[in-house]
């Protein structure tokens, strides 16, 4: 039996009195595309941020590639990892946010090579060659010398995807990657994500693009108030949902 790449068990997270996650458990297998859907505030983004250790769990645990995230067992007790150790674990994930967060003073090529050279210590020539391949993969080989301000929102988001891939992650996390884009630019970003899915990249995607989830996802998870309400293949969750809350959400979204 294949070991899950991501194993989440009893994840709990609160911000003050707000319970963002209430005991969430799920697995993501190697090569799987898992789409998280639900209303704003349902816990989807918080779950991604906990996987990427941008937020610290209050309870439960997450394993990535068999390694417990953020903690180490020693002498029968759990101890928090140092920031350096957490940064090392974080290298296994690439995260693409709603906003592109590119360095405005660096070209597209420089944005993509920054991490491999500065963080991973790879040779600049090697990083540059791989970055050009990645920019070509996202359809931007001819924009390598452009600065973010010279690119459309969709192009900036594609550079952000190439930048995440340049770190050679085992897992890609997408947090509403098209929500900040004008409608006519959404398709070009989704096309890159489809290609990634076909290539076998393991992906967790928070999205409101139900058509994309229906077409690309292996598993769709509907979350509400910090819990998983429904979990299964897209044909079931989006086509014939079992739970009344899922049906209510879908009817509101589809209109």
C-alpha cells in the first residue's frame, strides 16, 4: 500500500476565539491532486498554511513524506524544531499565493533563480538553465528579462509557479491562485496547473474554480466551519453530494 505523501491527523488551529480547524484529518497520496472548496473562513487556507508551516498547529500532527512537521520526538516527548530545521522541511513544498509576491526589482528570470542560488546553494549557471526551462514550461520564455510591472497578472502568477517549481518541491500548494486575476487571465494560469497535474505533481489546491476541480482533481474536499463535511471523487462531491451542507454551498456558488 502506498504511503501518503501528506498525512494530516486531528489538525486543530485557533486564532483567538476563532476555531479555524477543528480536528481535520486527511491523506494526500503521491501524484494526487486534491482540491479544497468551501466558503471564505471555512479553514481551507489555514490548512495549507499549516502544511507549509506558515501557521503552527495547536493540536494534531502533519507528516510530509513520512517526516513529522515542526516537531521531533526525543525521550518520549515532542520538541519543536528550530527555525532552521523548519525551513529545511519547508523546502519540500512550493506554495503559490493569491498575490504573486514577486521581487519587483528583479526580472522574471532573477525571481525564479533567487531561491535555488541563495537558499539551496546551487550554481548560478545551473539555476539559470533550469529557470529558463521552467519559464518555457509556463509559456514565458520570451518574458525572462521583463520585470513584474511589465507583466500582466496572469503572467506574474505563472512566474510565481515557475519560482515555486525551481525549488524542486515534492508537493505544490495553491491558495486561490486565480482569485486576484481578471477573468480573461484565469485560463492561462489554470492551463499551467493542468499541465502540472498531468506531469504527476502532487498538489493541494484551494479553489473556487469548480470546473477546474471537476476536470483535474482526483479528490475534492468540501470544508465548512473548520471541518471536512464531504470528501471524495469530483463526480460524487460536485455531482451527487451526500451532505445537505455541500448541496447548499454548490447551489449558492453555481447560482
